[in-house]
């Protein structure tokens, strides 16, 4: 029996006529409806014709999360007076409750994406509602693009609705071909905002780390809210770990239940949260409670102001969730939870002044996440570069290139980017392509059999290891090389177990040893264990086949290591000192208490980069042997001649490498001359041109050329270190090509080599001595060397008496020399660039100071007219 009273209380009812008109006239619409208006529950029922005499339609509603999909279906069934599986059903990964006569089906976006790949026309579906599209999940954006493509090319009658409480309505309307925007008025329950920042500053989040001081503050705000306001409290925190820590600080609340809600929570707990409680409740939740869910009894929201978003570190080949400040749109969604049933209050754990600086919307996942799965979906759809897809934000070029490299390496796409048969199979598995690769290639991993595909992945690629919804098929058994031997057979059931474990990262309390985590999942009665067993069954069912049998000597360690290495070959790592070096070149560290410590080789499934650290930190991995490492990362295995500058000389070796990991090395007797030349150049760059022989005249020549370059420019050459390195072919050949080691460099006369850069072709080289002479004749007749050490102002150091009679300072290339006048003993007496001024104003002071000290030398009263000399008075006959 339909609950008309409950339906009538939903404010979105007033927007239904406009929504019907938009779909009738345009076929698409953007529905903007505040939280609590009924957009998730009433709208699909109305569009399906379940509430009136309207035409019967089949409606599919796409939700971003499993918990939201189940809850929405149950709520709609309740409004119709039914149970799920009748007129309303739902499908999420591993669970399908849909009756034969269902008119509304609620699915996750991942399930809908898989369905579109199998049946592009969505046969039998009349309307698709994309709910909570503001969250900008990658699956949702991809699904929207595919649906628009279907409507444009195959089914113009397919109706599309993009629905959200807070969204870029204009952007979505533009994306859906100028769709009308229909706005529903929200419930008239005001929500008071209380700003509750910490008293003392807290450290900003970094990676997955949240300052414990902030969590303690959040717990204190929850206690304050319980004391100041009535009703249940819904507290938003970024993740499971933070929920557990805050829950631990809320003990002793008396007659108050503390519930923890997140994607890993048992279904029974999720259901309990969505039903009225007998006692007052504090519900600690992640973003799963932001959208599509009404938690009965909530009158207060406490918002920690944080969210988790995916990030990819391409430089280190790592991908993980990171903690960020929640957007203003998320803040509005969260606050709206407090006003769904009555006036409420939101306590925001940050200062009001900070609010305006928060991002307007969450970062679109397409801009920050690993795009390997997206690129495979696009390739299977027939648009490898996604250029023809209707997306609010285009995928970043670098991330797409990295994704295509991964897909090419696993044989999912061909050289043109088009999906192969193997790629189509991978896309149907409902797994990230890396995990799908591990599932498929474990079967042919034997040293003697091979898989027939390139089993390596390029250095620096990464994944979040988050599986999509769906199912697929594969062989049921796998062979593995390594300690078990090439003929050992990996049981398909065990492969499925490990892949299922990697498809949803296990709880941190399971530890960092994948084998220990596998055994914990097998015996665990927790929510994760239940979901894990369901996924294992799905993978087993999807891959029923006839294998060669099961070898009893294959251990959990063998299977875990093989599957992890196949999924993450660039994260295979060998012990190197106190850390591990991955084949990607990234270093990783293990905690002191890790069961993996000391293993010669490991395969890293999950890692992050701690605050202030350059190395990764292993969070989940498995022990492997070298044979498995070679097998999994085979595309990165190479033997090559390496000639480098190391330890101050040329070192030549033949090296076998697995990516960045050196496996073997032996001296190379006759290295290739071009490699030697490159090594010598490397030495010159690292240690400088001083490796060459620089006699005095060579140094002087370089200084003279530097002066002319500064003064006159072209055609005089730039002789700085960088310029000389850039033109090494012009001035250091053929001496460099004949050199083999450091000692050979030391025999090269740099001056003779440098002369090759003089402007011989223009004839200007002949003017070198004219423009920048090495020596200059002074009035005494002496030829004095010019110091060009400072190219801005050459220096002439000469005894004062030798310059008598010269009124103007000498010049080179039009630049007056800086004259350093010396005493008869060769010590500095004065410095001037204007001799006439010195004779007039400075000489008398110098004369008074020095003539008593050097009485044998002439000190005339008028130096400008005196005879220059380099001799004493006696030599002059005076």
C-alpha cells in the first residue's frame, strides 16, 4: 500500500511537473534539489509511473556508493508498501535484488558502466537518473559521457536526469545538450551554523595523516553538541581510522549509542543507522552519509571539515587516497543532514574566516586519480583518447599517457590505443586492469608456458587498486615459476582470494604482510571478511574453467607474491641496505616490526609517502623470490653495457637490470667508444673542465675571449662552462674521441682546443691580439701582461714609475684598463682608471708616503711630464 502521506511530505513533489515537461520537451534535465526533498526516492517512482496513472517506464538510478544504492531502494520500496525485489530493486557488486517486474532499479555507477559496455543501447531502460553527480566520481562522469553518446547516436528517446543537491547546474546542462534546469524548493527547516575552531592551531592534513589534536577537538565538539542540543548527532570524519580514534574518545557517554558508518561497516550496522534508534545516538560517518541517506533522528551535525580524495604520484609510481579540506559544496551537503526532519544545528570545526577560502566544489576525480581503468573503458567504448566524450573536465594528457602505457604493457590496447580482445576481457572482470592482468596472467606464468603477452608494466605507472563493479571470466588455475618450480600449479581459488584482497585494501589491523592479511580475512568474522568472501565467490564464479589440476605444494606465500608482482611489477623491490629499491627506482621502507623485514625480495601492493620523507612506506606487500620478480617484471629486464663516470673515472660494465634494480654486473673490456665518450662528457660536467690540462696561456686565452664576448658579442665565442659543454663537438674533438679515461683528459691541452672556437671564418680571429692583447707596452718600454680575470674590467698591474708621462689610461677594445700602480717593491700603491686624475689628485699623497721608504727611486714633483723608467736613480745616472 502506497504511503501517500510520506510522499506528500517530500518537497520535490512540487517540481515534478516541470521535470516531466523538461523530459517530454528536451529528453534531458538537470534537477537541483536540496537534501531531504525526496529527489532520490520520489523522483524515480514518479518517472516510472508508479504513483499515478502515467505511462509505465523502466527507470535506472545510479548512485555513487553501495550503501546509498541499497538504502535508496529500500526507502522507495517502503514508500510503495513493498519490500526490495518487487517494483523496486537494486544491484551492487556481489549482490542483486531485482524482481522480474521491477520498474525501478538502483545501481552503483560502476555496475551501470559495466552494463553499458555489454549493452550500449540499455535495452528496456527508458530513463536514467544520475544521482549525486556533484561528487564528480570518475565512474559517474564516465557513465554520463557514455549515456549522452548513446542518446545522440543510438537511442534519442532515452531520457537522462542529472540530479544533485549542490552541483554545477550550468555545466551539467551544457553537457547534456542545453538541458533545462529544474530546481526544487527545500524543506523549510533552518540549520544554525556554529563555528567551533580548535583553540590552538593544528597541523594541516598530509597524505592520510590527520593531526590527533584535531580529532581530540572533534570529540570534544561532539560532547559539547550533546550537551547543548537535542537529537542525534551525525559527525563527519575523513576515514575509518579517524572514526575509530574519535569513537575511542567518546567512551562513557552514558545513555548514548556510538555507531560507526563507512563503506566497510557491516550491512547490519548500516541498516541500524538508517532506522530510528531507541536511545540517543552519535553516528560517526565518512562521506557515505553526505548524500542519498537520511539518518532518522539527526538534529545536529559535527563536521571535521576533511575529505579523502585520490592522488597519483607519477614520479614515484604510487597512488593513494589523501586527506584534503572538504569543499564548500560538501559542507552544505553535510549541514543539510541536520535539517531534514526538523530545525537543526551544524558545528563546523574551523574558523568562519577560513570558509571563504575553501574550494567551491570537490576536485573532479578525473583530474587527480589514476586513469588506467578510465582509459580502458574509453578504449572499449571506441574512443581511446576520450576526445569525443562529453566530459565536464577533459582527462589530463600526462595521466592518460601513463594509463595507455599500462594498458599497452598488459596487452589491453594495441599500438593505436584500440582495445584488444584481451582488453575487452579485462574490462568485463570488474577489476582494475592491473588486478585483471594478475588474474589472467597467473594462468600462464610458468617459465615454460608463458602468457603470450607482454607481462611487464612501464616504470612510474600507478594505480589505486579500486575495483569497478561487475564480473568477468578467466581460467581457473595458474602456473608459477620460482621456488615452487615451473610446473607448480597455482590453485585458481587462491588466486581469486589474493585478487579479492587487493581489490579492496584490507583494514590496517591486518598488518602489512599480505599473507597474514589473507589468513586474517579467511578466519575473520568482521565486515571486511564478509565482503572479501563475497568477492572471492564472484571471481570464482566468473572464472569457472577446466584447469590442469592443483599442486598441493603451492603455498599462500607463493600465490600472494605472484599475484602482487603481476599486478604491480614496477613495485617489485630488492633489499638494498636498510631499505628496498623498487624496479621503478623508488625506495621503500618497512616498519621495524614488519614481518617482511629481511626478505631479499618483496612485491609492494600498497605504499604511501610519509610526511617529510623522500622514500615510500610499505603498507601492504608480499615476499617473492628473484625468479618471480624476473617473471612479473619481464618487460623491464635487460642486459646492457653501462659506461659511466663514477669514482672519478670511467667505469665500464655489462649489467643485467630489472628496471632500476641491478641483478648482475661484470667488467667490460672493450666498451663502445661512443659510450666512453658520453662517460667522459659526464665527468667533465660533474667535475668541471679542470679535468683538462690548462697551462697558463690556455687560461689567459679563455679570459681574453670571455672579455671580448662580453664587450663585443658575436662572433667572439661564449666560453662559459655551459657554453663549452654545449659546443664540445666543435672544440674538443678529435682529442675527446681518442680519450678512454681520466688520465687521457689530463693530457689534452685546453688552449689548443679552445683556439678552434675563434672566429676564423669571418677573419676576426686575426684581430685577437689587436682587440685583447695579452700584453701592452707601457711608457717605460716594458711589455706588461693584462689580467683579464674580470671580463668587465681588465687590470694592468705596473710599477708607478713606469707610467710617468702618460696622461690617459690605456684601453683595450675601447675599455679603459684598471691600472693597479705598484710600489718599487711590487706592492699595491694605488688603483685608478683615470691616470690624469691620479697624477693631479692622488700622486702627491702616494709620493709623500713612499719616497722616504724608496729613496733610490725617482719621485718627481710633476709625474705627468717626468721620464718613465723601470730603474733606480743610480741606473739613470742621477
